[in-house]
C-alpha cells in the first residue's frame, strides 16, 4: 500500500537489532557503574578495617598485652596426637 510492504520484515529485524544493542549497552553501563560502586565500597571497608586493626593494636600496646596472641586466631589442637588404636 505505501510501497514498503516488502521491506517491513527486514526493517523490523533491523529495528529490533538496534533496540537490543541499545538495551545491552545500557545494561553494560549500569553493571559497570554498579561494579565501580561495589569496588569503591570494598576499598573503603578495607581502609576502615585497617584503621580498626591499628586502633586495636594501639590499645593492646597501652594495656601491655602486646605479646599475647590475637583473639581472632584460635589455638588449634595438635593433629599429631593419635589414639593407640590408630597406630595398630
């Protein structure tokens, strides 16, 4: 009718391709922004943890317990100890 009936499937496919490409680019941009935000927050948390660790070490030094083991490192049982039944 308007002379474009034979081009409609090709035009529709081209339009859909452009739409999908634009959508994928938008998604990629959003994921990149999210990724950068997450990395920034992780870096900030790492800095805060370092500051906290330094403060804890300073407090421990003030209290005079610098030589004692850190409470975050539990002592492990000796794996070398075996019952007599194991050696038989």
